[in-house]
C-alpha cells in the first residue's frame, strides 16, 4: 500500500509523553509531501506534491490502479514521440511500402512539431495534438492531413497497448480530426476510356484494358505477367504488384496481401494477346518486398524500353498525363490511372453485378468499402458509347 510523508515536519514525543510536531531540516524547501508506494514490478516509487490534498488524491489513485491492474509506469511515457514511433513502425505488421510511407510522412510533417515531446506529455495535452492538426491543415489538403493523423493515432494506440500512456489524445473530445468532404466518384465514359487508350504509346495501350477491364491498380497492371493469365479458363490471377520502398522498385504482394482472381472478359483477352504478339513480354528482376530482398524474376507484359519496370512518376509524367491531355480529359488527380479501376467497378455494378462479386474482383477488404465507393453506380447513366465491359455473369469462388 502507499504512504504519505510530510517532509517539512515530523512527529515527536514531547516531555509529557504526548505526541507533537517539529520542523525538519527541509522546512520550507521543495515540495512538502511525498507519496511512497511499491509498483507491480516490486520497485520502490515516490512522487512529491506541494499540497496534502494532491498527495492524498494521488495515493488513493495509485492504490486503486495497482489493485485493478491498470497502473501505468510514469517513466514509461517519458520516451519521445519520434523515438517510440520508429519502434512502433518497425514492429507492426505492415506492407513495406506502407511502412516506408508512414516513416516519411511522420518525419516530414509530424516530428518537427511534436517529435521531441514525451508521450506522457502529449497524452495529457490534447491541445498539442490540435495544434499539430492546425499546422497540417495549413500545409496540405484535409485528405492528406487525415492520412497523417491516422498514422499519429496508430502510434498512440500502440503506446496505450504497451502501457506507456493511459489514453490516446487523438480521441479526446477537444480534438477535431480533419475530415475531408466525401469525394464523389464520377466514372469515365467508355468514350473517354477509348480516347485515352488511342493516344497512349502502342506498348502501353493494353494497360488501359487491364485497368478498365480487370480493375487492376497501377502497380498490379505493371506487374502483370503472361503466366498470371489462364487463357483457357478465362481468369487472371492477381499475384503481385510493383511499388516503391525507400526509392527502389520492388515486387510485393497485392495491397493488403490479398491475391485474387478476376474473370477475363473476351475483349481484354484479345487485347492482351494482341499486345503480347506485337510486344513480347520481357523478364524483369526485382527484389521481393524490400530493397535487398530475395531477387525475383518475372516476365512482364508492360515494360519501359530496354526491358525495365516502370517508375510510377515517370509513367505518370511521360505517358499518362500527355495521353490524358490529348484525349481532352482534365489534368487532375481524380483522372489518374485509378480512374480505370473506378470505371471497371461502376460499369459492372451499373450492368447488374452484385456488390459482393465486385468486392472480390477489386480485392477490397469488405463489401462496405465497395458499397461506400460505388453504391450509386446503379443509378448512373453512362452516356456516350456502349460500355465495352460486359456483365461477367460469374460469381467468384
């Protein structure tokens, strides 16, 4: 149990045998009261206070926390946010690309503001988190600030789980997290898809079919191999992606480490086969998951000159954006390669496929994600050309 010590006075027995008080050598120096207790690990601990009421309140609290098993070592929260964040990022189960991005964003946007502050101080001061949010919203769009704050909150959640702090300050009532306006997805028309395809260089044209007809993400499209295509059964196995980790291209599993099978529409099959006849696949060797990882060699359908894998920024700047501008499509972020994936999903739903089927083909974690993004697709009227993606009429196994 805990005990309270008065460091300015001590109890003595007077000449008459009655107890009394006398000043100690510390009279008037420093905090008057000190609470002593033994923590759950058997260590002697103490904390000083100026007022008796504060000392008694702490004594009661620490006794209750120890009995309930909710005691937090006060020294545990002294580690700086940046130091603990690096530990947490290193030990969490994350995709290596996500791990690298998390490190970069925290180092650039968060560490300069709160990186040097102790976890315990931040946990007790939600106002510091609100100040960080205000700084982020000055420097970036709310959508980007939201992502950064998800990373910050993840670090605090880890600290709570490790019993370094008692609460996540990002969840305090006084903290208003950035919430960007919900983006409305306006899918391209078939005419726009065809226009972009026609303006791309020949070796890249079938990438449009991989995006619009298979729903592949950019990294999955550039990692597509003829070996992934079951030409007889009419199925494409999405097994890998190419992405950047520490400024290096690497092969890795698809997002969320979820491999999936996508039905191969006839027009996509013909487009891929025609592209391979004209531009044969080239074997590309990249490390698996991280720079320095085991080298993996895969014949790829879409490559740069001299058989090199595409760098995302290079593809976007020198291939995609010129084609998009030539097709008369606004040069905005919403019209990146991912617009083809939106077209795939929205078209299938518009043509009557189920949310559950489209979720599986897209590789979404849940049908809710698909519904939130594309739930209004059934109400869309895709004007212009007849949509080139037929109803697949096949549920995923």
